[in-house]
C-alpha cells in the first residue's frame, strides 16, 4: 500500500512554487498527496475550518512559518500523525529543517529513518453558567486579552482548586514549554525547553509588579474567571481561533491527552535554533 502524505502550505508565492515541485517529486515516487493551503489571516471558526486531516496520512510536511505550523496542528486534531516544519527564510522555532534540504529530509522520512518527540498541548474548556460553550486545544498558548479601550482585566486564577491570585493586568498567557518562545517571551516570560513538563502562566503588563511568570506542573488544572464588571475580553488559542468571554464564564485549562508528534532529525539541535532565532552571540570560555 502506497504512503499517503499531507502537505500544508503557506499562502506565499515562494512556498507555493516549492510545494508544487515537492508534490510532483512525491507523486513521481508513487505516493498520494493531500494538500492544504493556509491563508492569512488565520481561518475563523467555521464548519469548514473544523475538518480534520485524513487518518491515513503517513506524515505531514508544513511549508511556511510558525503560524502555518500551528494551523497544521489544528488540522491534525487529536490524531497522532507525525509532522515536520520546513522553514522558508529565517529560522523558525517550530521548523525542523529548511527548504534547501526538503527532498533530502523527505527521502529519509519516507524510508522510516526518523524519530518523533511528543510535545504537549493544552486542552481548553469554556463553561458559561456551568454549560460548555467551547472546547479547544492549543499547541503554543491560550491568551486572555483585553480590548484596546478596556480597563485592566481582573482575572481570578485557581490551580488545582486552590486560589492563586487575582491578576489585574492587560491579560494573561497560559503557555506550553513549546509556546514559551512565543507571546509569553515577549511579555517577559522565561524560555522553557520543550521537554520540560510544565505549564507557564505569564501576566501581560500586570498592575502589581510582584505578579511574575509562574510555572506549574503539567498535571495541574488551571481555572480562570473574570470579574463580573469585566468587558471586552477575548480568549484566543494559538492566535488561530477566538471567543469573547465575560464574567459569566469559567475557563478550565490543562494538559491535553493528545500530544503533537514532532518529527526530529539527528543533526538538528534545539539550542542551535534558539541561538539563531534570538541572535545570541559570543564565544565559549
């Protein structure tokens, strides 16, 4: 039985042209290809955008940046299909290889010469007066953010049923270790290695300066509620889907039982990507 390959492509001329050549290369090898084009801005919540990737996929190649990769992860859903990011231009945190090595890397993957590393994602449940109104997942982060003209949000936070604090801030980021290099990093959060088991909570511009980023165990359940008079607040998952929430809602966040199966290559090193992306320099002592 021939292998079935998934191809997720950024809506960009260079990525499309490379995808055309790569798809032709795969078909010549006798493989079947399912291709998905990702537009910008990110897809809005709709029935069409909820369609999942075929269960028969052997693996998925993502041609584009980190945003395209996050869209591909949403397309996979809970399925454990191996996935690899192929970055165009600058090095991306979620990319495992670059476009100039695409066919070389694909050749090894098609011969089963690869390993996968499970990386956690978050499961998010939104309850309104006790009834579920949304259930989502996030690979990078969940962000609760106020509108441009809204007052500071008051975000009551519990960890495993125990009250933590009322964050008075522009918002709150709940991130996976993978997502620690995304919005959380810009908000002053630490960088967490993807293999470290934990969930990162980072306030956005907190009114109380002693509210610092906090890492909790990955087994923890985080419950978030807004003050009753809080308005103009949006909850977003990976910057892909959003939902307006208010004081009637309870947001429950925990580790998803379905990790993302990242394809890893023996010559790729996380710290090399980190140094390149953050432009760290200096020589060894």
